[in-house]
């Protein structure tokens, strides 16, 4: 039974056993862990993971690949498959039905075309999560972990770094996949961190402020935050209104948020 990779699902299957073992070592799965794998594909990581945990839940959109996944993972008595779009998966209902409280471990190889949307969905569900390990395009990992002043530092960098400890682990060469993609990938670890929880009074308004700040990267904060922050409020946060979004640290955005309320 063969499965041809589908471009519309961004399918590139991991085949390098050394990389698979390195990922498993990074995750260090334990018997009672509540792990959800996003996009198991043909089961390169799923199959060895099943040896470590009592139950492994996986979310797979491509219904055509599931028979091959089941075949590759035999015997699969501890594998639970949720055939759906991860962006429509109800993580809260899943945790409530299993009495899981803030202890999800989420792993997966996220296609480029949905990676940002998935990360923002999980950010909204961060209180349910212990940690996450993702394979992403290397450039996405660079964006997430970028520091102020870096050309790829942006909204994604600020939002993820606000709520998570970010740890790029290692690069995965394109030859580790079949079919071979044109780009390198990297493994990223994210661990929820509540260091700013007392400072952010309203998540939606904070998110909106960051989004507006980066809406026109070449414009100054005085212009991009018009209607959200006055020049006086920007100055009260210790920031020059003629600065641009990419010059501000996460802590700067926290202070801006506090002044804008």
C-alpha cells in the first residue's frame, strides 16, 4: 500500500532514523504522558512513540493516509486517531473529556502553510499545555526566536516569546525527508511561561496592539498605533514615538499595553 505525498497538505515525510531518534530523545516521552501528535503522516515518529506511552492521540487531516498509518504502526492498540483539521480541533473539550488539566504535550511536523495559524491556536490554549515540540521550516523557527532589530523579528516573535520559553534545538537537513523539500527544517521547543500574566490585563487588546504595530513595518509607532496609543502614552512607556515596531522588546510591548488601557 503506497501513499503519494500531497502538495496541498504540505506533506514531506521524515525518513532519517537518526533525526527521529534525536527528536524522541528531546521529547523524552514517559508512560503516562498526554501526548498529541499533529500530522503523523506515515508514522515515522508515531510508531516509535507508541512504545513509550500508554496512549498516543494523533490529529490527521488526510483521510487517505490513515490506512497506511495504521498499517505502519501495527499493533496500534494504544493509538487514537482524530481525522480532522487541527485548526478545528477542540483542545478544551478533549482535555475536559479526559480530565487532563494543563498537562498536554503537543508534537508535530507543521506544514509551512498552516504553521502560524496552528501556533496562534495553541497560544490561545496555552493553559492546557505542558510543552510542545515542533518541526518547522528553519525560517519560521528563526522568526519565532528572533530578537529586536533582526529583520525577521515580527508579530510572531513577540506573541510567542511573550507566552512561551523558546528553545531552537537543532536543524534538520532537507535530505531527511521524502520527497526532499527545497528548504531546511528545525526542531523547536516551546514551554508556556506566565512571567507576564500579571502585566497583561487583556490578551485580545495586547494581541491587537502588537498586530497594529507590525502592520506597516516602515512606519513609526506614532502612525501604526494611532487610535490605540497617544504619543504621550507611548512616551510614558519609555518609548520614542518615532521608533518602529521591530526595535521594541517584548517588555516594551508589555509596557505599551499597560499604558494603552
